[in-house]
């Protein structure tokens, strides 16, 4: 099927808006006006509204990309018989890939439009779903301490979020906080939750 | 690949389908023991309990999240119009 030039142009514009919004929001936060996004993307302000009638529509599009990637990566692991260690590593891999964007999300979550906020919570619930299915199995096998799933999940997320939210203290440059601390965070967390005979090296 | 109309889960293996029946549009987690699909109320209650168990949220907050998840799925759309 032949795609018309007009259609190609339209999808190029959409792509440019998405890439620019992702970059600007990550750098400066979600309150940057769409007129700035348009200017940076080199498109007319009006064309943003053609593709994304509201800020919420644009945010949902960016969030869905992040959520689909996270969901697909963790789901792929789920098909194998994976360990909690592998799951957490993969979680960090995806977070590192989206680090600046994700840090903005957790910092500004309460100021996002309701639907965007809800989309973010649903993404975290998907992570919790995969986390719980692995942890349930490990608790049953006796490799992880029998602690409530939600505390195990929230402890992990709280730890990672603390480092992301305090990047200015944990990192002296623009380098990734996750890349710098991932080994320490992982091994410490695993040592906390594993049964003693299973201590993680 | 088919995804469950009631929870969105990808269904790859035959054991993912309700009653091991690949003709079904919903998954093993969304079916009752007799193979029928759970009702709106049953699914909402199960999802809410699951969110409370895995994330520790307050039950009414978890109930709202469960509804927002269901809102996007083909099986439950009509309950939100
Ligand atoms: Zn299902």
C-alpha cells in the first residue's frame, strides 16, 4: 500500500513532537508550555493540538511508551523461570533507560492531570504484579523471607526512588544514578530479603 | 497474539486461556471455576484485593485504581458509559 507524502509528513511531525516533549519534560518538568515544545520541535503550535488536543493526551502517549516497554520487558522474563534478582535487574535496566523522565514523573506525579496520574499508577501495578509472582515463588521455595509482599515491593521502590529524587547529592555530574549505584542497591536489598543460607554475593 | 478482554494479559500458552480453551477471549485468572467469565463486581473485587496485597494501598484507593484499569478493557467498557 502506498503511503501518501501527506501522511508521512503527518507521522513525522507526530514523532518529532513526541521526541521533543520527552526530552524537554525530562529536563525541565511537565509544566513547560506546549508553545515551547512546538518551538523546539520546529513545528507550528497549532500542529501540536492536531496531534494532541490536550497536555493530558501528550502525557498519556509518553507514559504509554514507557509503560509498554516496562510491561514487555518484565513479561519476557516471566516466561522463563526467573529469579527475583533477574527481575530487579531488568526493572533497573528499564528505569535507567528512562531515568530522567521517570525521575520527573515521581517528582511531579501529584501535579499531573488525573488520567496521566492514573496511567502511571497502573504501570506501577504491573511492576508489582510481576514482582509478586516472582517473590511468591521464592517465598514458597524458602529462598526469600516470609514478609508481606507489599512491604517487600514498597521497600524496593522506596529505595530506588530515594536515590532518584536525591540525584543532586548522589551524583556529581549528569551521569545516571542507577548505573552508579545499581550493584550496591541490588546486593543490599537482596541480602535484606534473602534467607541467610542464600546470601547474595 | 490474543490478549484477555477482561484484564489485558497476553495469552500465549494454552494454559493461559480460561478452561484451556483457545477459543475463549479471557484468561484463566478472569474465569470462574466453571470456566465462565467473572462478573464486573467479582473482577473489581479481585483486582482491588490484589492491589492491596501487592502494594499495600488503602482499600478505597485500590478500588479506584481497579476501576481505572477496567475502564480501558473491552469486557468492561459498557459499565463506564
Ligand atoms: Zn484476564
